[in-house]
């Protein structure tokens, strides 16, 4: 897992169910809500299942693997601190369990981005309360 030194940009300040998700990331875990009634995985976190309406759910670990669903390459900073890292990629990754997450990319040149590209999800720990996921290419023997 990476540390906040790897991420010198503005960090999220989540609350509610989102804060729980970011705390799991801070602890090095990628977890998602899963409905106890119908088994549907979901993200972002919410109180009721969109599939069956149940309020019974639990946080379950992800295998941290998926495929690029979409991406954009940002060339203009939305915040002055981002001007140091331009251009950068933001990906939508569809995880093997089903949920999609928005994350940055590491060790993934813009020219290598492609639909359905297999990726693994790493985690940058920002603080005790928050971490951020990032996608990186799948390669043999790479640790998470």
C-alpha cells in the first residue's frame, strides 16, 4: 500500500457511509456493500439495496481486480494543486464483483489505455481516516 507522500493533492473529507468506505481503504482494504437478501454488490455506499429494497447489508472484501470501463485524460487543472501532475488519467473500473469505481491510474501510460484492459486496484493511504484507490496494469507477481 502506498502512503500519503505518494499523493500530495487535496484529500477527501467524507462523512456517513462514504466515510466507512474510505476508512477501509485507509486500512488497506477494498470493501463494498453487499445485500444480505439478494447478494447484489453496490457502490457508492447507500442504506437500501437498489435491486430489492432491503436494508440488510454487510461490507465484503473485493478481489481488487477488474477491467477499464471508461476513462478520460485531464489536461486542465480543476484545482491549482493538480497543475503539477498534468496530464493525468481518471478511470472508471468495473470490478469483477460488479461495482464500478472512479480512480486514478498508476504505471499505466495514456497510450496503453483501452476498453476492457485488465487492471488491479492498489490503495494509497492518505490518513487514518481515508485512502484512495488507483488502477494499475495487471502483471505477473505484482503485489497489492
